């Protein structure tokens, strides 16, 4: 199963291809804070699949959860798993039925394979598919590997002026784009963002691209707020971690906005950030819950419910890659300032990269160049 028969490859250079198959390496999560580069035998290439040589991969908050605790929400790592999911690369081989892509194409990969059969899939809400197989979410292997096999219809060709690193950034950016779609952000939507980490920042970029005229962003970390300011936030507000300050901070936030807050995105998911969002949002507005810090959230819902504030849940994204690529191609969104650290793909660098990302602080997006 590891080695595809020479006939399946066609063309010249089959022998070489064989050798390379044997050498495919991946970063395996073996235990808490234990990543090892080891061989990864790929599944065989189906007629609708492509083989992609991964060139850029970003570390996500969920990868860090897996790395630190072997779990993320209800997903538990029970056996060794290849980590990583935010990636882009170059097509190296295409399945017999693939017409849309060719060897040498540069592509960004959407990480989740849905069943396409269930009611949610048929309804177009495939991100909610219960059978979803998602890179680096147990038990599905991820994509921090030299090569992966993936369905062609989840690989999106990058224009010449969009780099592979930017292609990998389509994954986190997709979360912001999906959230803005769910909240109907447009040119008349004043937006509050709780949290200036990677997801808060991509939500900021997406909200601006969707036309939001005024965006206020809130965090405890001064350094992250200054990044948000540089990325175009109209106002930044530093807050405490003390829940008793909610009332006072809500007034500050509302004053900074200057008019009603139509949509609030909670990109953190602590009781305090959710409370702040629920209280700060105008009557009839929306609160989108993007960050889910723990399995049970406690926030006073009654006052918000009585003001008809809608609470909207967000899970990953759907059908976002084409729009993300369009935003990057036209320069409407620049994700490059989010990439703060770069590492190669060696055992030492994999360890250093995950430690850097886990430390947080000035590290926004930690990227591998493979
Ligand atoms: Zn991610
Ligand atoms: Zn499904």
C-alpha cells in the first residue's frame, strides 16, 4: 500500500518517484509536547485525488491545543497523528479523473473532507458534517509533511501574485470570512472584535474587506493591539482580565465606537469576553462566538436576549477559499504582516516552531517553509 505501482504514475522518472515516496516525512504527534519527524506512507492516489508537495504550513491554535494536551474540545488524540492543517503546496501528481489541476500548479488546500451525503452536506453546510475528515484533527492525519494526498476539489489554484505562504493563510482567513458572512457584515456594520490574536486579526482583515466602516478591537496585550492598529483597526482598547471591570469597559468600548455596535465577534471565548460582547452590542445586533476557550461558557444571557441580541455560533468555514484568494490577489487583504516567524522542516526546527507558537506573545503566525 505504501508504494504505488509504477504503472499508476505514467510518464518518466518513475524510479525516482518511488524513492521519494519512501522518503516522505511528516511531523507526528506522539504524546504531550512530543513531535517527531518520521516516515509517512501516503494512501494511494484515487482518481479524483492529487498528490501535493507541501511548501508552506502555518501553526494554528488548535495544533497547539493538540500539542500541549493531546486534545482540542471533544477531539482526543489516541494514536500517533500527523499534525498541521494550514497549508499550500505544488501539485506533483494528479488522479486519472482530475481535469481542473495539472502537475506544477501552486495550490492552497482546504483541510476538511466532508461526506457529501448527509443532510447538512446536501444543504451546503458541509462544515457541520458529522463525518468530516479534517487534516490534523484526530483521528485524521494532518499535513505537516513533505507530501499529502488530497481531493482535487479541495485544492485551489493560486494566482502568480499570491505566494504559497499567503495560500496557507487562506485557512485562518477563512474563519474570519465565514464569520463575516454569518454576521452579514457590510458597509453599514460597525464591528467590535474581542481578542487580537491570530483569529481576531484575520476577522479584522475580513470585516474591513467586507466593508465595515468602523472596527474597534479589544485585548489584554498591548503588543497585539499595536499590531491590530497597524492592520487598520480604527480604535484599540486594552482591557483587564478582571470580570468586575466589564461594566466600565463596555462604556469605554461604546464611546470608542461612537455609535451603536452592530456586530461583536468574540474571538476568545472567556466568560469575560463573551459578557463584554453581549453587553456592548446594540439592541437588535449580533454576537458571533468564534473562540471557544472551554466547553462550558458562562455569561449573563438574559439582558442581551431581552434586547434581541442574536447569538451566532461559528464552526470553521465553508466555500471560503475562492473569496480569500480573490482578496489576496486584488490586495484587498494583506496577510503577510501576520507571519511573524519562519522555520524549516527539521526535527529541531519543528520543536522550536511549536514552542514559539505556544509561547504566544509577539508570535502571531508561525510558518514552516518546507
Ligand atoms: Zn487553523
Ligand atoms: Zn456530510
